[in-house]
C-alpha cells in the first residue's frame, strides 16, 4: 500500500505542477522568460489538497485496521489494478481478516510513512512549488506519532488487560498461598501468562518482526504493574511462605523476559518488593534472606524445566 500511495501522489504532484506553471509559460510569446510564482490563493489550495490527502489516507488506514472485520470488496494482495514503479522495503499489504494482524501491518506501514513516504512527498512538494512546509511538517509528524501510539495501544492494550486479569485472579485466589513452608513450584497463572506471550511473540514475529521488541517490552511492564496491583489487593500480611512464592513468581517471569526489560519495568519490580516488604514482619524478612540461595537453585531448576516452552524469549546469538 505505501508504494501505491507514493506512486499516486508523485503523479498527482507532478500533474499539479504542470497545471499551475506550464499554461502560464505557454501563453507567453517568449517561453524562456522566468516562470512566475502562481497566485497565493491557488498555491494555498494546492497545499490544502496535499495536506487533506495525507490526513485522509492516514485516517482511513487506522479506520480499516480497527474494523472488527474488513469489507469484502477490498483488493487482495497481488492485485494488478495498480502497478507502482517501485517496491518499498518494509511495505506490507493485503486484507487480512484478523484485526490483530491488520493492526500490526498498519503499524508497520505507518512507520514507513513516517520515515520514508511522508518526507519524500514533502520534499517533492517543496521542490515542485518552491514553498516550504515547515509548520505543516511539524503538524504531520505530531499526527503520525499520535496515530502510531493509538495503533500500538489498540493492539497491545487488550493483551495487557488479559495478562492483568490472569495475574490478579491467580494472586488473589485463596489457593495462591503455598501449603508448604518452602514452595518449589510456580503458580499456574504464571505459565498461562507466559504462554499468552509466546502466542503474541509468534504472531508479531511472523507478521512484523521489527515491532516485536517494543510490544513485548511494553507487555512486560504491564505484567510487573499487574503483579504490584495484585499484591496490593491482598488484604492479609505476607508470611515467609507467601513471600517466597511471590519472589519465585516474579523472578521467574523477570528472568524469562530479561532481554525485554526496561527502566520502567525495573522500577516497578523494585516497587513490588517494597510492597511485599511493607506487608510482612521482621522475622519473615530475615528468614527470607537466608532462603535466597536455595530459591536461586529452585529458579534455575524451573527455568531449565521450561527451556523449550519459552525458548523464543531467549536472546539469539549473532553469528560471528
């Protein structure tokens, strides 16, 4: 789609240039005279048309991406209705039925618009009509940023809510506190949340790989935020066994998603431990410190036991 749009707009801008300048030159006896600038009102109309075309296209891209189901009369991938003169690297097209896939493809195309398509068209307009679009460029960049943020939240937001629900339900459950003095297993909600992330990882990787890191990093932040909210929601104080279970759950997730950590995720994780610390007593706090070496061994065993399930989150080594 970006390639088609660029080809169309290039043609339109070139055509408008000919309409505005060439008749004026052809009507003069001496066609070598310097071409005068078109009337200000006419140039203003051309500029408005250019801006309106950009905003309408971007708006329709978002509207289509967020549809529950796309209309049936859209051209499919491979349509020969248009044949752009160039194929842009990173451009994706088609009419996928799943809303999540459309959002990912639109986010990818929107990045291409921001970094390549829009700058090319603005430069062509300024060259064709000898008119700088300084303020308009700022406004378009602002609009693109807002659109990309909206699309990102439209895709990642529902997953963040699902993850928060899983974590809240698991931690506030009456069966969350372990029945043994030294827990050695994770609670089921941890696996459920991570397996949802595995599905998201697969979907993003197979559709728009460059978006993988920001999406998983954002969801990791939301997971830690959900931990904090759920631990605050529990009314009782934390026993040593509960502290150990909370530490295992949080540390396991943090270790699996370590390559996606952010400054905010680290800050939220610190707040989680502060919340747990404030809701326990001195005795449990001191005994927890003594249990840390054994807990590290338990965490290593848990990671080794799930290596296959969560290998997609492991940082890939680059070939030398």
